[in-house]
C-alpha cells in the first residue's frame, strides 16, 4: 500500500466475500483496489485476471502469487498420507499451489518485462517445501516446486526479479484448518511450534512485511532467493522441553 510505495492493486480471490474484505483493508491503507473473482484451477480465469489488471493499471510492476491450499482444506478424510491420499485431492492442491503460480507468471511476464519500475515477482512457498511434514504430501511437494519455480523464473525472466518466502506456523485460516483436522487441535499446534525459538504462532503481518520488502526497490539486488520466516524452527533439529 502507500506505506510500501504501492497505490494500486488487483485483489483476486475465488471467494467474493473474502476478496471484498481484502479490498476494504487496501482502501483503509489509502490505496485503490480492483477486485476480480478468479478460480485458480481454471486457466481462462487466470488469463482474464492478469489481462484485466494490466489493462486497468496500464501495465504490471509486481506479481504476488500468494494463493495456497493444503489437503485438510479440500478433504475431510483424516487419512492423508502419501500412500492413501486421493488423486482428486492431489490434483486440487497441485493446480492451486503450483500450476496456477506458473500460469499467472506466464501470463504476467510480458507486462512485467515492459515495466520501467524494477519489476518483481514474489511467490508464497513454505517451510513444508524444505522439510517433510506428515499428512500433507501434496502441499509439501508443491511448495518445494514453488521454491524451484522461483529460481528458474529468476533466471528466465531476468532482469525481472523473482523471490519467495517460506513461512512456518502462522496464525492464518489455513493453519487453523490444519490444526482442527487433527484428533487434538491444541496438541497439533504445540507439536508444530515446539521446534521454534520464538515460542508462539507467527503473525500474518510478520510475513507480509518481508513479502513487501522483496517486492520493493530495497531488494533490487535480490533474486532467486527463498526467505525462511519460521521463528527459528529450521535452525536446529531439537524440540523444546
């Protein structure tokens, strides 16, 4: 928003209500949002979203691929191990987390290449793309591929920059749905936060600030990087007592 140098933004979501809530926050920060409902599993929706943004704003300077789903958000089946996950769930997670990020990048690339303002792409990856977690094989695999997509995009689209951030356990609806999908919600939360040096859930704004940094001119010499935002969980192999 204006605090980070941006004054216009296209807000896309498959849910019109949550898109409207995001737009309200953007307006409150003093920027001008454009809202479009988009199903990231539909190729034509993605192309329309990018084209509309470019036409509305006379080009594109920054692309943030921030959408993501985890197995527990698309199935009520508690058996989500790598050998029991359904093909339908695998495809849903893959299409939203990875294929959509690639397609959005593909459609946005011509506009970003023409931007005179230090164009950048910021992708949402995850610590699940760096280490394995139980009951989320498709999520972990797709986030690992997002990290690699970030690297090859930084190479292929240069001088357009591309970086990603890898959050740990952040207090978001996605994390809460994952906690609730276990037999003991509180135990699952404790299990995931136990390796952290910072003994609490991360806050959404603690991810948003690094993401804004990567999109800004302050990160003009950073590309192809993956920033871990996990409260120190991956800094060691231990668990606090």
